[in-house]
C-alpha cells in the first residue's frame, strides 16, 4: 500500500477501491459469457460487465468494426464537418426509440447523457418563454451518474451532501424503497398511481411554473433493481402533461434489451420527452452515450443555442468514429441475434429461477423484470452491506461475477445467456448464501 503500491496511482471509486484493497483481484480477458481472472480462472458473468455488455464479451463483429475504423479514420472533428458513422448510427438509434423521439445527441457516457438531457430541458423551457421553470426533479434513490447534474437530481443523499446543494432548486420525489413494505417491488402493484402523485405534491408545493423537468430511471438499477409498480410511469406522464413539465427517462441501464424491449419506454408503453442512453449502446466496447429527444425539442435547442450548438453540446468526442462503429456493430448484433426479444423470451425462466431463492438464507425480497433481478439480503446488524460484500467475494472465488449494492445483489447477465447458465448462477448463489454468515 501507499507509495510503493503500483496501483495507488489508479483512482477508482472509493468504495470499490476499499474492497479491492481488501482482496485485490483483476480480470484480464473476456469472451461471451465469461471473464478470465488474473489467476487463470473462468468467471461466469452475471452482471454483463456493469449492466452493459448485453451481447456478451469481445464479440468478433464489434472487435472487427473497431479495428477497421481505427485503421481508416481515427478521429474527425464534427464542428462544421462530419463523417458518416454517427449519422448512420443516429438513424438506427432513432428507429429503436419510441415514435417521435427521432433526434439524437451523442455523448461519451451515461453521466454526460444525463447532464445533456437536463441542459436540453432547461433550454427548451427558456425557448418556450418559460424561463421561470428552472427546477429539476429527481427521485430519492435515483441514480443518474456522477456529473454535476446527475448528482444534483440523483437520490443518493451522501453524494448531494458531499458537493453541497448541487444545482439550485433540484427537488426529489420522496417515495423510496422500503424493503419491508417495498414500494417498488411486485408485492404492491396497486400503489403505482398513488406513488406518482408525489409529483403532484411537488407541483402544489413549488408551483408548476418553477418546474422544468422530471428525471427518473424507469426501473432504478444501481440502487437495487426497483421495478415500478403498474400505473406508476403512466401517471408521471399524465402529471407532466398537465403541468407543462418535461419527462426524462434515464435508460442508461434499461436501454438495449435489459427489460425485454429496446427501451423501458416501449416495455411499459409510456413515452417520455427525452431518453438518455449509454452502456449497451456500444456493448461497452468503446465509451459512448446518447440522448434521444422529440424533434420539436431538438429544434428549439438548436435555435436557442447560444453561440452555436458546438458551444452548447460540443464534446470533442461526440460521435467518435470508433464509438460509432462499435455502436453500429452492436446494434447489428442485437438485431441479428434478436437479443431484445430473447430477453423477453427468457424472462419467465429467469423469473422462476431467481424466485427459487425465496427462502434461501438471508433473502428478504426478490424483484425481477426482463433479464434483471434484485435479491435483497437482510443486512447484518451494525454492518450494512457487509453480508452482500462477503457474498460478492465468495461468488468471485467460486467463479461467478455478481454486482452488489448495499445489501442487494443485482443480476443482469448478458442477453446471450443460456438457460443452463441461469440455473447455474442461481444454484451457486443459493449454495453460497448458506455459507455466508
Ligand atoms: N444513469 C444511470 C441510470 C446509470 O445506471 C448510470 C451508470 N450506472 C449512469 C447514469 C452513469 O453512466 P456512466 O457511468 O456511463 O457515466
């Protein structure tokens, strides 16, 4: 550790860093459903990397597209100029989005997509002559990345406290996750509309004329797989429509097949005004994010952009050739292998398998949709998160990669997963839970 530690210079998110220091481990290669660890073991990937390698790892088509493009056009400025790949990718993406969201802004990450979406919402409200609408509403326990906007609207109290109040006027829907009387789990579907009425409470409290936009993950991912109850997203849409508020779905996790459709908007039949994406967009082979917006919003932003769009949304790497090439190859793969439909087809098997853990030691709640599941453990007294972290390490040692967040185990395998691999994942977890104190 310290000065002599060759890894000390590599900054990682501090919690991960702490875990890493306790048990240093590295992944050195990957293929399909598996990673290989530095000590030469195959690790079955139950997390698609970090909810992102939806088509599995190191797929030849994507590797080839990146290599070919790298040798042909390493970079091209997109100010005043262009190159063909992002145009083609934008068209392909627009075709996957709900009808009407056919204008695309490219970014380099989910966090940048969130900041871009919030900026667009504010600019659109101003362009409409609604400049008093500056308030951005998120949700407690929402996660929207680590950009300044994402932290401000995000529902991670510690993040907001660490940076002061963040964006002025950010507000939060208060309903949150309660593992006992779980607002978002399948047990309380009737509460959907009622929960969404919390937005009406904020409108009554602050006045609609102060609120620019609401941002939610249709299904909260990083904070523990909180599946919205029936009616919830639809009611949010209604309230937004009634009060001139823009609705943003952060689909960084739910996009590209995870919930059994191209988008959660499609899966739940609710169309927002803006959708943010990243992760699965390139199958994570090259960092890239995107924001899809309604055409009228796009045009309002372009018309209003101070000093031209490049000073408003001018990331050097927006639409980078390698990312665009990876994106096109990933979308090709998703389509050719029918992976979004495959996630929907496998969902009943997945549901049955993960609910087989009901009654397993420590398990207090199980939630699932598409090919994602959250398995909530009873926290160890006085040491929240410790039990799940112990399970994480035991799973890795046994050859299984899971994601844990607090005391919730999140499972989101690549969409190429086979039924036997699903059974193996769940079987291993059940056995390992028995051994965890
Ligand atoms: N939004 C959501 C819903 C996310 O899950 C994440 C990342 N887990 C982000 C935004 C941030 O994405 P990135 O890490 O690529 O910046």
